[in-house]
C-alpha cells in the first residue's frame, strides 16, 4: 500500500477507534457501582503491586486517594483525552474545509455530547450518580486531546508549507 492509499484509509481507522472508545465509555457508564468499583480495583491492585515491590504499603486514606485518582484520572480524564485525540483525527480526516478550526469545533461538540451522555447514563445505573464535575473533568481531558492533536498537526503543516 502506498502513501496516498494509506492517507485515504487513515480517517476510517480513526473513526473506528473513536467510535470504539465512545461505545466503551457509554458501556462503562451503564455499569452498576459494584462492577465499576471492581474495574477500578483491578488497576488499583496493579498500582499496589508496584508499591509492594518498593516495600510501601499505603494506609486506608492513601488507598482511598489512589482509588479516587484511578477513577478520575484514568476513567474520566484519560479515556476522554484519548477519545478526543481520535475524535479530532476523525473530523480532520473527513472534513474538507479550509477552516482549520472546524474539526476542533466538531470534535469538541461531539465530546461534550459524549461526556454528558456518559454522566446521564450513570443516573440510571445502580448505585451511581451523574455529576456535573465529572462532565467538566471529561471535557478537560477531551479538550487536551483535541488541542494537542490540533497543535501537532498545525505545526507539521506549517513546516511543510
């Protein structure tokens, strides 16, 4: 496959990853509280294994903080940041406008809808609550992902012209 064929196919790959992550986010948002806690607990246990390797055993307060950080930084911020990257790449690949801000606007709007939908889904999940602060955290991650990709592509295009 030559470079031109690859360039034509990449937006479809970005779209698949973007949609896959978006569906994963919504799927995880509908999970009951005990299932969501167990999923976060798996990552926390990996972190604790690393701590034990350094002979550090956190107390209950530190364990609660680690759990909170895993849920918020990985489950909200991180996942939305990665999805924001692929959202931007998707819109950048399919939108043929000279306006460089249009893919940013479309990706940001889509990510806002996704962040809101994920928190609304938690309102119907057993033992969970949708929070405005989580929508804001989701959007912060998404906007960093979108902005990062915009900046990287803008710089690359500026060097080639």
